[in-house]
């Protein structure tokens, strides 16, 4: 027997949001030589067995780091290689060598066992996320074989909502003490998760957190490819120049422009994906069909690819807007790409014949001048 229920589009979207969210993790945590903090937030700190941490990772993997600014980066990084070496070669001293973990939980309750004795305590924790120490947890989980005497320090802080301002402040503060790139703090922007969830409903994989499997396929892309596409589609030549010369400058501060101009509540996930796909089509065509015998054409395709993309997108925009709902024919894309490359090449040969192209296309004022001529 089958039954049917009519649901709204909103209910269907909420279902996908729920399915896309990482599972809630509940752990029984055993700490030795622990201490308690009651205010302003409830917290506990103490020594944690590396054996327990290994079990966590083997069971939950990167879901443990759902609110962290990055996932486990693998065993080949310099830092993680050092962590693994000390774990294997000097397990008795691991506590002294390692910075430990910062864990946020939504709820925590101590088991009655042990009473007031602080030598050992067992804590029931729900809504667990490791906000600092992902590399330690991942390395232990991937390296540890058998039983180890290694221990590490851990602090567990109760925050009702890890996404709250306090949860994000703790995450940011505990990570700025380590070698962290500005790229990692993108994960703290709720717009990134919104875009990921909306795209997932459409079957598109979008990865914005460092450490996640890189995606550049027919059904997915990552943050870097996305922000470059948005920069090239913007009206700001300075954004285009950054996309070529210093892409990190686009997200150096996620609270300021240019990042906020590109990623905000008005950023359409549908449009973003459409721009990425259109950019790939343009890149593929230009790489295969440009005049390889011309030094300036060849140099423009290589060194001016972001500026060239920007001008082609602006030219195509005259046909219809890049709203994610319209598609361009191959003929439209190829005609615009070929025409724009020839126009830029003509201006470069006329006005900048002695210029070093790698620098030319990073120069905002000169790119502005070239754009004025080719898009008139």
C-alpha cells in the first residue's frame, strides 16, 4: 500500500536542508585530572586519551569539524607529519608537545561516577563539534594503531548554539593562535552554508571549507572558483585585477569589501553556479582556439585570462543578464570570446606594445582604459 501527502515547496526545501546538515554528534568523554568552570560559560578541561580521539574520528570523520574553519588537511602537511611523528615516537610526551583540543557542545552532564574526585570524570556531551584541533584529531585517527599511552589536553565549552556570536568568537580566537590563512575564516560566514545547501538541493556540490575534497566537475565547484567567477562578473576592475594578481585579496577580510560585495545575502546560488559553468565554457574555447602564433594573443589568454573573462561576460550580458535562469548558445559564447580577444589584442598592440603582459593585466587603471575601448 502506498500513501501520498501533498507538501509545499518550502517544506521540500526544509527537508533538503535537514538532510544536507551534518549529523548531530553525541559523545561520552572521559577526562582525567579535570577542572570545572561555571561562569560565564560552563566548561570542563582535562586530559583526554588519544585512543578515545582515534575512535571518534574513525566513527564520525570530518563531521566532527562541522563548525570548524577547516577540515582535516591530510597526513602529508608539514604540521600533521610532525604531530604523527611525536604520537608514534614519543607517546608519553605527546601531552607536552601538542596544543590540545577546543570542543564546543550544546549540552553537557557529568556522570555520578567518581563523585567529587577530580582524578577521573565522565561527561555526556551532545551536539559536539571540534572547533580547534582538527589536524590533531585527524592525524590521531589516521595514524594510531593499537593501544597508545598518548594523552592530550582538551577543554569542552557549553554553547547552546555553536553558530551564535559567542560560538564564532571562540572558534576564531582559538584558531588565530595557530598558522591560519584568511581563506579558513570564510567558513564562519553563514552565507557560504546557505549557498552550499541551496545548490545541494539542485544536485550541485559546493565546497567552501579548506580540507574538503576539491570539487571541479560537471556537478560541483569550490569557493576559489566561485569567488573568481563573481569577481570577473562584477563591474569593479579592481576585483578583476585581484582575481588575477592576488586572489586572496578578495577574501582577506570577510567583513569588508571586496568579499562582502561578492558574497552577501543577495548572492544568488543559481547565478553563481551559472557563472562558473559559463566561465568554464569560455576558458575551454579560448585555450583551444586562440592564435598560438601571436605572442600578444597567446600572452593575453595566459596572463589576461581574468580580464578577458570579465570583458566577455560584460559583452554577453548585452544579450541577456547573468541571472542563472538564461543560457547562452555555443555560437553566442564563441563569437563573443573570439571577438573580444581580437579587440583586446588590437588595443594592446596599439597602446601597450612594450608592456609586460603579466603586469599589464594586474594594473587597474590600464585595464580600465582597455575596457573602455573594447566595450564601447
